[in-house]
């Protein structure tokens, strides 16, 4: 069963920006995005991780150059 990201966002009160919505609507197996500071890349990554964890038979990896950077993504997923 595929999780509907719009319903999940509404449930957890996540209001994606215009650019975040565009990314969510065009997700593929491998995705790359470029953005400056404070555009919501980390929070979007956490939201995508949460949607994948809620799907059956999924494994996700949180990969970052440092533990602290990976923790920024993983902590919101754990709270979700």
C-alpha cells in the first residue's frame, strides 16, 4: 500500500511550500534538489523518510557527511 503524502501531511500538520510540493509530486527512485539555506530541504527529507517508513517492506537510509547532519533528518522522523 502506497502512503498518500497529502493525507499524511494534513494529519501531522506539515504544510509544504510550493517548491516542496513540486518535489513531492515528482519523486522518483533517485532524486536531487538544490536550494539555499532555510528552504526546507532537511524537513522535506524527514517527511519523505517518514512516508517511506509507513509503507510496507521499506528500508530507508539516512546518509550525511556527519552524524549531526543525519540526526537533523532522523529526529523528526522518530517524532512522526
